[in-house]
């Protein structure tokens, strides 16, 4: 409930993500004003965080499908092997 701390963390780049019971992860990657290189860097960082958070009990392929979409736009599939 410390507003100053929350504002400082947000400015420093703290990102929260949501998951649902089906294993989908919803996380913002960037804004329209970001350069393409910055968006790719953010996507790679997010994928590394998700992969390192993989539970030891999970067998098989952990990340099966990645799609990116704007708020109300169509989605674009991303090749998982490039992450």
C-alpha cells in the first residue's frame, strides 16, 4: 500500500503478469512508441523469466505457442524456437 514505492518500481521497469488455469500468460511487452529492437528485447526477457520459472515437475515442452496482440488488434504468432 506504499504508493511512492509502487511508483518507483513501475518507473524502474517492474512488470506483473497474469496466468489462467489453462496455462496462458498475459503480460505487456511494450508500447506503440517503443522501437522494434526494444520490443524484441522485452519479449526475450519475458520468455527467459517464464522459462526459468518452470517447475521441476513439468515434463515435455514448456512453452508451446506464443502470440502477440495489441489491445484490440489481431494476434501475430511468434516462432517459439527463436526465443
